[in-house]
């Protein structure tokens, strides 16, 4: 990779890292200073250090600022509802959750790329301006998915008076409230998923007891029935559409 291209990549990575590290207004001078430093002809070792440092923010962004949490929790609950807590394996569920996250976050990612990253890489705007532009669509997405009660609870735990507008809320407080809302929504969806499979377990257990087959574990009969039902209704597609629809409605 050419030095100029590498500098642009470093600038983009730095922008994302600074977005997660602090508030746009308070950190604006530091953002511009670091952004200009990254664009300079830095030593290869320092470039590598900067890339690795800011890559550590990627898991935080994936979990705390996107739809990933809701999706992976629902998929994990679905696996338990089927009665096969180890199948599909975690790697498969995480991969599926990441693809569904990309689909659900597509409009937000497009806005961040076109309004913030591209102008910054082409040196049309400063790092602080790019960070502010990048935070707007992400903040808008998080606000739409956050319950007011969860936001008030987070502000109460932080001992902060509720601000007059949503724009005055610190990104860290919004992210915490967003995660609480995502977990609550995921468990609500998971409860609905559990009901039909729980009904199958109860019916099978009642039939086996009526037949006097007490020594036969109910899961031996109910597990194939639950898998068959899940196949007949095209369960994976249905759950995926439901998850994506929960973000678009």
C-alpha cells in the first residue's frame, strides 16, 4: 500500500476511534491535532501502533452503537428455545448476526461514509467536523431505538439532570441507555419465540405421562418435533426478517 493511501486509512481509523473516545464539542481541538498528526509521514512502527490502538474501539462500537446486541441475543435465545444450546456453534451465530447488523445499519453506514469519512479522507473537512457529521446518523439511530424510561434511568444513575434536548445528551449516557433498551427488546422477542416450543414440550410431556412412559425423557421426542416445526415455517428466514423489521418500523 502506498504511503498516501495508508495515511488516508489511518485518518479514517483515527476518526472512528476519536468518535468513540470523547464528545465532539469538548474534544474538537484535540481531534484536529491528532487528525493532522496522522496525516503526516509517520514512521511505520508508529502507524502500526495507531492502527492497533484504534482498532480496539471496533468491538465497543459494534456492541454499544449498532443493532448487533439485539440480534445476537435473540439468536442465542432461539438456540435455547429449540433445545440445542450448542448448535449452531457460536461462530456461526456471530457471523449471521454481523451480516444482519450490516443489513440493518446500511442506511446509517452510507450516511457516515458519504457525509463524514469521504470528505475527511479527501481533506475537504477537518477531523472535528467529520466526527460531528459521523455522530449525527449514529446518534439518530440510537435515539430511535432507545426507550425514554431507560434513558432517564441512566441519567438518574449518573446523577445528571435530564437535558432539554436529545442533542445535549452525552454519547456515553446514550450508549448505555441504548444497550439497556436493546437487551429489553431482545428478551421480549425471545419470550415470544419460546412460547410455541414450550407448548410442544408441555404437550409431549403430558402425552408421555398419560402413556406411562415416565422413564423416556420428553426432549427425546420434542426435540425432533421442534426442529421439524422450525424447518416447516422456514424459521431462520422468519426470525431474520422479524429482527430486521424491528429496526425499520
